[in-house]
C-alpha cells in the first residue's frame, strides 16, 4: 500500500514503532518493591491490610494512587504520523 510520498511498508513500520515505544514505556514503569507501608506516604491515612497484601511494596492509599494515576503525563516524542500539518512547520 502506497501512502503518498512514503515508501511501501512505511505506515506499518510507523505503527510497529509506536507500539514498541508504548510497550517500552509501560515496562519501564517501576512496580512497588519492598515492604508495604502501613500509612500512606502522601496523606498519612492507614493503608488497608487487603491492599497491602494484594500489592507488595505499596506506599500510597487508594485515593492518592488514583489521583496520581489520573494526572496527565507529558510525553515527548516524534510525530510519526507525518501529517501534512506537521510538515508545514
């Protein structure tokens, strides 16, 4: 499949590279290690025993972890889509 000025197979390579980058980013996330904390590192609320047993090394309560997970993460990168708008800049 030809994609404008791109060579054959370029679109598939871009998709594969994007997937690889995302998988690498996910693998790089550090999982909690060590002993679980009895109290949250941010708000000092007690962490329930079931949460400590389910996630070894947990340091945050559910509310603080949910808030942290909901924050937008800035990711730099390359515009692999190669849209015409990005080429005009």
